[in-house]
């Protein structure tokens, strides 16, 4: 939309504003948007390379919906992206997450054991999938299952 509006009325401006800009995905979007915002800001600065047509092009963009408020929103989003990308991850946070995961895993093992014990007390056979041998360690973290919940090897 922006390039079509400019192309007809201000062909020299479009050559500069949209030079090497194309639709992007992933992290490249941030680079593309940052470049557009910088060039948009330059449109109406005194002595810009776009000359007097730059300010006129900026007015046309505003009439087509690319207003200063819209560009400010993009600027704020870029700022947030930078803050998220540079936020340090504390070791305490990692340790808390690992402890919560270990607690949840222990609770799950306790539940599985309770279900198996309950079935055994009632004389019920465990379903085939429940009686299958479970690994001694979880591959994602390499943590051994709690000793109270270890199974003996069969087979």
C-alpha cells in the first residue's frame, strides 16, 4: 500500500524509501521495519536527500494510513523486541523452573505408583501400556526417576 501510493506521485522518493526492502519473515522483519521507520523519519527532515517531495510523500502516506501514530506503534514494538531479546535469564529462574519440573515429575510418579498399587490391591491387571517398561532416566534432562518409583527390569 505504501509503495503504490508513492510510486505514482513520487517515483524518486520510492527509490530511496523502499530500496532493498521486501516482505520478510522471522528476525528479518525487525530489520525491514527498522529500516522503513528510519527512512520514514527522514522524509520530512530539513535537508533530507528526498528534498521537498519527501514531506509531500509523508503527507500522502498519512492520508493512506501510515500515520505518525502507526509508525510510533512500530517503533514501540521494535523497542519491546530489543528488550525481550536482551533480557538476561537468571540462574535462579532456571533453578526454580527445574525444581518445579522435578516436583511435578515426582508427583506424577507418585500418582502412577498409587494407581498401580490400587490396581494391585483390587486384583486388576495393569493395561498393556501401563505395564510396559519405563526408562530409568528422562532423556530430556537425564534425571533418574526417584528411587521409590523405580521399576525392576523384566524380560
